[in-house]
């Protein structure tokens, strides 16, 4: 019982680690400035929230904010549309007649969005770093300050992977 509690506490404290990828042949120390990509949607409510959260957090990642024409990196973001399948858990310990019920079954699907951030070199558009949040973007029923806080949290978790650790 103690080990189970310790495991649960470890999972709780470990937080959410966002998967990321990067160009391994890149020296990230040479990049000192960043700007939102000129194509960024900063006019929508969520676009403005994502942009503001990223701009607030990028200086802590070692990047100075500047205008796109002077930036050594451009930050892009988008919301990826995905379908999540809802499934039953296999029940390996129950039998139906002479057959073990160990199959996972799909009983529905939910459309959701996930936030993705990536950094490119402005002069050639080469992607140098990319991270996609493992959890769904806040649903439409979450709004106002609660939505802003969730977006800030997701942006912070994504940017925690920059600069990448070799």
C-alpha cells in the first residue's frame, strides 16, 4: 500500500512533460532573440492568449523579444484538430463463457484540439525545435480567466523543453 501511494505521489508531482523534438545539429546557444512569426494569429482570443503567454515566458528561456525582422528565431503556434477514441479497458480477469474478455473496445470518439509550438529560422524557415502538448487544449466550455490560466500553463509546459537538453 505504501509503494502504491508513493507511486501516485510521484506521478502527481512529476507534472506533465510535453514531448519535443529538435534538430540535433543545431547550436541553440547562438540564438539570442525571438519574435512571434508574422503569420501568427494574434487577433483571435486564443491566439492573443497564446502569443501573450509565450512572449511573457520566452525571456526566461534565454531569448530576448524583438521585432520579426531582427529576430534570430520565429515562434509559431497552432491548434491541431484530433479525434480521440474512447475505449473500454480490457478485463483480463473476467470470462464470457469459455472466452477471456481481454479486448479493448471503442465506444465513441471526441474531437479535441492540442497546442503545438515550434521555432524556425526566419531566413530559411527551417524548423529547429517543436513541441506538442500531450493534453487537450481547453474546451469551449472553459472561458475567461480560467481559459487564460490553462493556456498559460500549457505554453509554460511546452517552453520548459527549450533550449533542448542533448
